[in-house]
């Protein structure tokens, strides 16, 4: 395995020295940051400050997964995604969020939740991190979506979901990452 030399990372680091609120909404908070660049010059950065999120790839004993269909108004399309949601507050344990979102969106509870990875959605301008989990040992309960959330569920083999990723039929980045990581984790661990 090739290692990455991080000895000189400080030579790349931008250091924030001032922050100004631009917009503060229910989901997003936008700030203008002034930073000192590695060459000593100052620059402005517009940063979307986000509490973070969690996502879950549920995998049943037979190898099926359950995906969520929902209309995303920002891109004006119905997407196919893994269950996910925003942290309720800064500092909330992403695992707690993942368990909650799995139950709310799918009605499922899991005996085992395994952290697969944490992704940075758009690190060029956003602080959002999404923790992605593999859920196994699933049992069915009732769904409890948020009152402004309208969802459809589709169950399919994990391998079919992966093939949809490879054919370019799934476009959501957390879903692509989650499905690929879950497929590999299940194959390696024979879980």
C-alpha cells in the first residue's frame, strides 16, 4: 500500500482569521471567511457551514438492499438514494442519526451498524460530512417520514444496485459511495 507523506501539509494550509455571517437558514448557514494563504496573501472564501449527516445501506440476510425514491426539487428529478438525513444538532453522534433515519424512512431496525466511511461532500466550499453505515440484522417496523418528506421504497439485490451505479443510473454521491463500500464490505467479510 502506498503511503502519502503528510509531513509538509502545513505548506498547503489556509488559515482563517475572520468570519462573517452571510445567510442563516433552517438547513444552511453561509459565511464569508478571510484566510491567510500559504504564500502570505489574504483571500476570501464563501463557506456553507453544515451540521453534517448520516446515511445507511441496509442489507438483508438474502443480500437485498432497500433504497429510497424521492423528488429532489433542486435537480428536478426523482432520485434513488440510500436512507439518510441531517444531524439534529452539532455534536449529535452520526450513529444515532443513522439509526433514526433508517427507522423513519424505511421502518427498519438493525441489530448491527458498521461504520463504512465518512465522506466530505464538497470540501471546496462546504463543511458537510456524511457518515455512512452498513445496517444488518434487519427487522421491519413502521415508517415515520418527516411531514414534508414524500418517499417511495424499492428493494433490490445489492448487486443490482451496484450495477445501476456502474451503468450511471444512480447519481447521488453518498449513495454511490455507500453502495460501493457496502458491496465490498459484504464481499470481504462474507457478512
